[in-house]
C-alpha cells in the first residue's frame, strides 16, 4: 500500500525548500498533512503505519494546537477505527 499522505508531506518539503526553510508560508500545507493523517487513522485505526504522519496521540495534540480539532478524538486504546466520540 502506498502512503496516502505522501503527496502532502512532499508538498511541505518543496515549500520549505523554496522558502529557505521558513515554516510560516508552509503552514496551510502542514494543516493539510494533519488533516490527511487524521483521515488515515480514522480509516485504519492506531494500528495503521505511515512514515508521513505523527503517531495518533501527537497528531491529536498538534491538531488541537493549530485549532484543527475535529469532532472526534483519536482513541489510543483502539486498534480498529482509531477514534472515539467526545
């Protein structure tokens, strides 16, 4: 299976290279990656593996810090679905 969030991760790398590693103009792309990772874990649970996404607990924290908090939480105890309702 190919990494479903690889495009978003590569977009961030290109952005960072073109902006001399200044993260500020790349923030929307980082948000896109986190949204992609959220969908990945929702579909695959915490057992899903991808090199482009942070671990579920860290992803949840990062999304919260960026005000990207979705309507559901990542359930770190789950291996199927990966999310629980608040």
